């Protein structure tokens, strides 16, 4: 639990403390549209056979926030709101700690907007799992009003296919 609190504190510091502006590969049009806070609307995986499933971490009712700061840093957190409460709120069991890890995911770092290709590139510097750190995360995107959709090849779950993640900008 202390690690999660520390993780969130580091994320907040990354998003709010920036001693010098950083250059970000971007055209100002789409880049400006990204800046702000986004709430998760839906996250689906569509297999090659057409079967729809949900993210194994956040589940069918996933809750998430995605924040893009103007200085080129981002942070995302996803959670399964259907996970059970701990039996003793300040003293989770080992099983409850594992379930916490399996039902929450977050990462933070720099981002780049490749406007010509319509790709948002996440460049995680810290993450819930080590495989994301220093590993480019391309997110092909499109905008529709206050909504943004990431779509691409699914490499997160078995069955191949594609993913579709829809976000709505908060005002």
C-alpha cells in the first residue's frame, strides 16, 4: 500500500513540477487538443474472430484517467471498480494485495504527438510493471468532439485482434 501511495505522489510531482520547458515533437494543432484531463469511457479488445473482451486489469466497468500536461509529460491510471473491498481496510491480506495489483495499473512519463501519422507516443519513465518503463507505447488516435479514441493492434491479451480505448475530455 505504501508503494502505491509513493507511486501516486511521484506521478503528481512529475505532472506539476517542471523546472524548464521541454521540446516535444508535435504540431500545435493536435498537441493542444490532447492537453488536459481525460476520463475513460470504454476499453475493448476485439479478437481476430470478432469476439469482444475487456481489459484484464480494469474489467468491463473500468475507471481511468489520462492526463497530458503542456510541458510534454503524461500520466494514466486504470482501475477495476468491481474489485472487492479489503476485509480490514488498513491491513489487507496477501490475497487482497495481489488482487489490488491485478486490478490497478498506472504509468507516467513523456509523450510525443506524431500528428502526420495520427500517433500519440507514450514514453513511460515509471510504471506499475517493469515492461513499460523505457518502452515506447504508440497510440494511434482520432478525435470526435470531446472524445478521443485510441485504436491499434492488440498485444496485451491473447487472441490477437485490435484494441479500442475511448476517452472523454473533462472540462
